């Protein structure tokens, strides 16, 4: 049975550190077939921008600064996400035996693994079949509509994901709300202020009770393991790896040139 590496961060982390850890995991993939799965939380409400998004068109910077909301830019694509009271996952892989070179194929496979985790919660998830053309072209919020092959429950989006692929390697990020605050989500974004209705739900809302991060992660870990037929092995970072993560955090994710302009510099790992 194949073995994947698992990272579960039980303590919420700063947004810039979360992004640096994910970038390190992706960057550490080589020719060897490897997969890293990580689950984590955020120290404070944080807006993440998609790789190519123009912050001036989507995020209300004044509101975020005056309300203590951090802003980071992801290395993955997609639209604005507010990370707050959620389970966040990342999956980085170079395993061409499981994930083909197709973005759509790998995206759908990961969705099906996550759906198995939701089914362990006794929920009935479905893959969305389509989304409005204006969603694909515009600056809508990630959670304004379910996109094709994203996961919905009762017609409402419950997991929003985005991917980036470089050659045979890719990383996919995803946001899974434990609770959701629709008013705060609308407030942080210019496009959100114009949304009359956001088609999203949360694990707590779908189940009708409070859901803990730990329980949700256990369900997703079990679901992914079953769906892909793999065992998980804990990934323990060495001191040198933590130093490399800190360099990425400082150079990229705490650097306004990257956060607001999408400009990266070369960093030796």
C-alpha cells in the first residue's frame, strides 16, 4: 500500500507561516513519487488572494487593516477566500501514478477523497456540475458559487479549492468552513458587498451542531486514506527544514511586494 506524508497542525498559525509551510512542501517534491497532505488553522481571520488576483479589485484593504484582518497571497490560483473558523487543507504531489497531468482530473480525484470524509460525518455531498459564466470571468468570492467538481451539500458550497501545477508536480489548497460569517466575508471584499446571496454552508450548519477541528480532520484523513488506498505517515520537520520555511515566510509571505503585487524573489532552500 502506498504511503503519503501527513502534517496536522493543531495550533492555529499566522497566515504567512501557513503559506510558507505549504510552499516548502511543494518545493521539496522531486523526481521521487511523493504526496504531502496537510491540515491546519489560522491564528486570526485572514484573507487569501489567488495567485493572479489584483488586490485593488477584490479586497477592501481599509476594512481589513482597521479590523485586524491579515492578507496573504496564495501560490495557487482561484478567488478571494476568508479563512476563519475552518479546516484548511493542502495536498502537494508528484505522484503521476495516481494523479495524471490533467488539472481537472486531479481536482476531481481530490474532491472525491474529501467527499468520503464528509460521508464519514454522515453528510451527503455532491460534485457541482457547473457554475455561472460570470463566476469564472469575474472577481466573485470563492464561496459565492460552487465551481465545477467542487463539493456542495444541499446546493451550497462546502469546500472551495484551487490548484497550481508545475510540470508533473502540483499543489492544491482548500477551505472547509467549520462555521461561517457571511457578513464578515462580504465586508472584506469589494465584490462581496454586491453579493445578495452567497451559496455556501459550513460543517456546523450542515450537521446542525458544533464541529471541532480535530474531529473533522480525523474524518477527512480516514476518508482520503480509504478512497486512495494509502497509509499516512507523519511528516516531522527537521531543524534545517524549519529554517528553510522561515526563509520562505520572510522573503515571500511577509513581503508586501508579493502580497500586493505578486512579485517574487529567488530564495535558496
